[in-house]
C-alpha cells in the first residue's frame, strides 16, 4: 500500500461543478503540498499545509492531521482547471524526502 | 524575475553513456530539490540540497546517480552508465530556506530518453 493515496484517479466534470480531490496518508508528516501539473508538464505549487485550511481564489485546501487526510476543492470549475493534481507529504522525521501521490487527472468539460 | 531553468530540455542518449542535467534555481533560493517522473509513474524524490550540502540523498536510486551544487546556486545531476530504466523527466525545484515550509518553484524539466 502506498504511503500517500489519492482519489479519485480520474475525474471528469462539467464546467461550474464543485470538485473535491482527496489525499490520505499513513505516515506522520510535517507538511503537505498540493501541486498542479498542466498538460504540457509544467508543475505549479498550489498550497502548503501543516494544519487547518487555506483558500486561494476558487481553490480551497483543508487538512485534518488526526485523520491523516487532506482535500482540495475547486469551486465553479472551468476547463482551464483541467490538469493533474498531486498531493505530496514530507515525513515528520529528520528527512527532507517528499512522498507523492500518483495524482488525480481532472478534465473539466465546457 | 526568472524562474527555475533546466537544461537541456530534451536529451537522447545511448545505453551506457553518461549524462549531465543542469538546474539553475531562482536567485536567493538556497533549498534545491531534484525529482524524477517516469512515464505513467508519480513523482519521485531524488535529492535535497541546502546551500552546497546535500543533507538528504536518500532518493538516489543507485550509485550511478550523483549530484552536486556549487556556489549555492547551479546544480548538476549526473547519471553514469545510463540504463533504459533511467528514461524519465527529471525535475528541479527551488525554494527559500525552510524546506517544506516554503513553496517550491519547479523548473520545466529535462526529458531523458535512453535508447
């Protein structure tokens, strides 16, 4: 079993829909990142979370440390949100190593 | 200002040859990471630099892989005696000091193909 699991693996939505992508992890962590990988391959960091909730535009990220779970929400989705969304965690130890989920491929249809 | 740059953008090499991949981080970013993304696979951590030192090399897959960073800036990832399983996109990211507590800025990657 992977230490970081994402669901769903693939998601197709209609423009305007509210989208939720989930990330569960099985290790103690010091931080969790949400990344966006565009179809051309470029990666952008969306959020870094160690607790609570963050919001940026139409994107909201939450984390529940006790339940070892994080969610990424997209409100009023748009075709330009189509990308692969990746969850990454840094273990709570002396390591700087990041462990990545396999990503959620989102396609938003106009 | 300029983002993270990587060169070359594409590299095709023959099995057994050595390759060098270069990363230019954002000026002032002392933290630098190398990652690998194989076809159909997720991202994989390779190595972390803080300044010129590498406190975490735990992700390097074999002793054929090495990396260095000079002047706290440019980093080079070297793969010796390349194998076909080394084919992947190699990504570099940089951030301000603080490791995981700061946003990482990713470069465009180098696509390595080993024939």
